[in-house]
C-alpha cells in the first residue's frame, strides 16, 4: 500500500486537535519531540493496566508477563537497528546513553582499553548537540585528556581536510552526530570511521536525528556505539536505546551500580552481570520500553525507507519554497543531498523568537533558539534560528501553511 501521510496522521490523536482559537495544528517540531500514535499510547497504558510488575524480579505471573513484554521490546529494538539482542541497552534517553559511555570510560582503570589519561585525545565536531559535547568535555577534565574537534564549513558540512591531523595516533574516542539537529546535515561516516579505527579509536554515534527517519543497520554503519531517543521516534519520553558492540560492552565498566546488574555480591566485593543487564541497574522504565517497542514496530510496519523518501520529498519542496522568500536565509545545506528534514533559517532582522510566536498564533509549531548547539550557532554567526522539522505525518499542506505564515510575519513585522 502506497505511503499516505494524510492517513498516517490519523493515527496520531493530538494532530486532530485545534489550537489558538480553533486553528489547525501544524506540528513542525518533531526534531525536538515527535507525536505519538494511538498504538504507542495504548501499549504503555496497557502495561500498567494489565501487566505491571517489576521485571526480572519475581516468579508470579505478572512478573513473568512484565519481563516478557520488556524483553520483547528489546528484541524489537534490536531488529530495528539490526543488532544482536544482548547489545541493546535501555536507558532514559540519548543524553543518559552518552553520559553512560563517557562516564564509564572515566571509570576504566589502567590496562583497560577505555582508560584515558593525559596525552590521550577525544574528538567531537562543532555541530554537536550539547548532549554529545558536554559529557566529553567533562571526561577530558576528569582524565586529563585533550578535547579537539572537526570544524564546520559555512555551508554546514564537516571540514575533513585535516581529518588525519584531528584524529591522531593519540585519539581514543571520536563522538559525532549522524545528522545535525540544527543543519540537517548527514555526516559521511565511512572516512571518519576508517581513520578512527586505523588509530585504534572507538566511534560513538548520536543517531537521535537519523534513527527515527531512515533505515539504520549497525552491522554496516561501522560505528562502535550508537544511541537514539524514544521520544523522537514516536515513542514515549524517558526511554532510549544505547547500542554497543558485544566485545566492547564486555570491557566497558558499568555506569550505575545496584540491583539487577550484578553477578555476585559479598559485603566487600561485587562482580557484574553480562550486558545488557550490566548497564541496567535498578527497576527500569518498563512501561516506556514497552511503548518504545510498539513505536519501533509501528515505524517498521510503515517502512523506514518509505518514511525517508517521504521526508526527502517534503524537504525538497520546503527548501525550494523557502528559496523564493527574498530575506530568508537557510542555515545549512540548501539541497537534499546528504541532509535530513530539519531546516533552520533566519528571516531578515526578525528575531527567531518573534517569528516563532507569530507562527504559533497561526497554529504552526516550530522551534526557535540555539537548539542546544551554542558552539555551532556562534560559529555560523547566528545566535538563534527558526527550525522546521518534518516527519512522517507532515504533508505539503503543512509546508504551504508555514510559507504563508512566514510571508505574513514579514508583512506584520515590516
């Protein structure tokens, strides 16, 4: 059955409501958080309604049902990214996942491959979300390692001209976004992965803006760790996925300690369970994980290639229409080549916050500000932008309403 965004939108209850004195809701902020289909709302609700019990902790029927549902969601997530099931770890979200791997590396002792010290090097990029920058800043500060980065060109692409100098023999970690939440840029991983692995570094990929929008296969991507958020992938808040290669998870020290993640405990010592339990201390976000399983099943049923193709078509239409507005400047790539459906822009001298408020009064939800990427916006000389981010439930009518709103704002503030 052909992809039909109008029909898809009917699966999302919130998209049928009106806002601001009866105006149609035009939701263009999925880069911040996506809306949820009825099947996800029901899956999370039904867990509490029918199966609620602590997973991995009981012999009674509810505990068995809860555990089956939770581990079933893990299997769905593994299938979604083509991973082995024991490589998939549930976290509170991508921010926790990135802190997990950075903090765990900071716990590594001498002799462990993840041990960092003075003279070692951590590489990021100038386009990172704060969630994939600050944990590495902190790790560098704790260990004495040096933080360096790949620069961004005025066109919003990574400058790889000095790749071999930035990623050096001293580099232990390369952490980067797959797709920029500000620019929409999709980064070229092959060259970066090769250089990182040639010097013995591991690659950590922030896939928050890619995993919900395109097919992801960890067996072919070539990275070592990957994370994405549930709430950006039509799933619940408070849950995310952290994936790592099995051999690396075996060497990585735990992040949190306590119940469920142990193999044996005495009054003075403890040994750890194997992954994924090793990284899931305490009672996990069970209902949210089940909801995420329903979300990833929903996306899989629609087809990630169908979603990507739909977004690519809409992005092309949006970029072409934005190009017709004289005072508007797109911040980031202006074609659909190696770019996703998050489009940031400025409009003359109109402050993005003012534009965002004007659009909101028309029923159009966009994001304004620095998008948790201050170093990037400062580098590009735009402390704030307006961002429209498209998803599977958006249509050409949504784009038409956005363009009409932008033109109206120019007249209003002019």
